[in-house]
C-alpha cells in the first residue's frame, strides 16, 4: 500500500532496450515473468494441499514472485506471507461496509492519472500493474485503465502539476510505479525536475520488498541525478519479508541518496500481534528504514477477513510505544474520504 494500490490487468512489462543495463532489465523482468500465477502451483511449491486456495476474481488473480515465496515457511498453511497473496474462500464473503471504492478514489482525480487529496502533494498513477497482488489491497477493485495509469495519462498529470504552483511534492504511485522501466522513469523524473515549484520526489512502492532485483543501477542513477529530494516509501507488513537481499537493495536506494520509510497495513492473521509488529520495526530500523505508518485496513470488498478492530489496533500500538524508541513506532493511521490528511489515530 503505497496508500495501497493495485492493478486491473496482469503485468506484462514492455522490455525496453534503453533503461539501465541489459543485465538489470533481464534480471528483474525475467523474475517477474517467472512469477507464480497458479494457486495450485503455489501450494505445491510450499508442500500444501491445493484445496487451501480458492478461485480468484478474474480482475485480481494470484500473482507472486518466486523470491517472495522463498521467504515463506514450507508446509505452513498459516504463513503470514502466504496469507497476503493466496486467494481463499473468505474473499467471496460479502460484508456490510466493504465496498469497491472505499476511498472514493474515482472522484479524487485532479487530471487523468493525477490524484490530489492533500495540500502540496499529488499522486501520479504511473503504472496500473504490480509485481504482487496483495489480497487486502484497496485498489483490487480500482479501474486503473479508466483513470490514466497510461503514458498519455502521465503526460496529462505532468502538465497539471506544472500548472499548479501550490504543489511541492510529487508522489509516484499506482499500482506500483516501479513497474515502469528505467527509461520511462528517467524521462518522467527529468520532466518533473524541470518544474520549478517542485522540491521533493516521493515513490510509493512494494517492489524493493517483493522483487529486490528492481533496484537497478539505472533507477539509483535516476534518483541521484534529480535535483529533487528523493523519498522512497516501501511497503512491508511482516519481518519475514525483509531478507538480506531486500536489505541490500534498500541500502543501494539509501545511497542514492533517498530517505526510506515503510508503511504497513494491520492485517488479521498476518501481523495483528505484538511480536511481529515489534520485530518488523526493529528490523526496519536495522536496515535503514523508518517505520512511517501502520494503516488500518481500507474496507474494500473481498478483504473483510483481514480486518482488525480499532480497539485492538490501539492496544497493539500502546504496546509498541511501551517497548520501542519513539522513532521506531509507526503512526497508526486510517484514510477517511474527504479529510484533509490521513487521520492519525495514535
Ligand atoms: C496517502 C496519500 C498521500 C500521502 O500522505 P502522507 O500523509 O503525506 O504520507 C498523498 N496523496 C494521496 C491521494 C494519498 O492517498
Ligand atoms: S503492491 Fe500490493 S498493496 Fe501495493 S498496490 Fe500492488 S496489490 Fe496493492
């Protein structure tokens, strides 16, 4: 949740011969092409009964890179990483209050491909695709193709940003903006660099976590060359997501330089206990990432089984505050349509 995003169609990244080195492209795009899309195969790889999986809705199939699967525990049906990606029967349960567009994104478009809800910063929908389909994602129902997550949409977004001198920060989002290849990102960042009122470039992405190969030399060079201050907000929910290859990729991003933050979503059966939340914060700090937000779930249709009550969220947050240094405690937040900012609950 790069304010939690996602895509309508399975990603088919166009390989470009120009972005970054050939080896870089081959590596992350090849990994993505090999990602697991078949629930029965995922169960087989993990030594689990394929009856665990349910049929996914056609617009939001299973998608998970093999490197992320390798961080799951073999033979463990309740693995917290598996639960984030495996479609299960609970998704079909209708629950009151869980809707297709809980954040009213469809009405917050300032221009095609540009979402502005908050003062001074606007979000560009760079790509509708993701490298992983997180079952709790609020955008599992969001019709990206209709909202400018395309090349033409990005052009319109850049023009709208150039015309609005109140904006100081651009947030590249999606879907996952790092699904765009290095050449396209370099071109976009160059155009943003030329807009005098902009000061910061923020990227909301889960790719460095689920596919650390994506942190290419070309991407780091683009951030390094920009006159804008770079801020990268990644998305990890459980400490087991943060293996050594992820840590290494994040170090390369930090060296660009970029400030690194993490946002997590509080998810039943994934991280709704003190122990995983505490070790997530500790691990993040160890690898140079500041825990930024702990989000309450957005109430999107199909994700009701991930909900954690607000009372329980407050209790967990209090436990974190009692156990950790202040800088390692994420803000407990929820997005409320119509509010001038995310609502900080604690
Ligand atoms: C979450 C979000 C932001 C960023 O909010 P911060 O509190 O600055 O992290 C900006 N725009 C939109 C539309 C968002 O959903
Ligand atoms: S990476 Fe996951 S949470 Fe982020 S936009 Fe894609 S599906 Fe949603």
